C-alpha cells in the first residue's frame, strides 16, 4: 500500500508534516512498516482542500491532525 502526503506550500501551512508524522506513528503502532510505503508528494492538485493525501491512488482531502487517525483507520485498517 502506498500513502502519499502532500507537502506543497498550501498543505504545508495546513499541517501536512504533522499529518505525515501521525501516519508514521500509526504505521509503526500497527506494525505495518513492511506493508505500507509513506511518501511525501509535492502537490496533489487540490490545494484549496488540503491537507491532501492519496491512499493507493485514492485522493482524500481535508485531512487534519484531528481526523488523520480516523482516516487511517477507515482507509488503511478498513475499520
């Protein structure tokens, strides 16, 4: 599985590095380091709705530090 987190200027201002850190911690906590690749992406083309991420190619916008764990559970853990 591939997770991309936009680190372009608009998403950066909205907290993309914090979202990326939350995903890194959740990947580690769930022992998914071998199954998930987490990468930064310069721009995912949805600047007005950031933070933007893609999980296995599916774009997800409006990710925040408050909802990142829920999004991880929904899209990655499917729970």
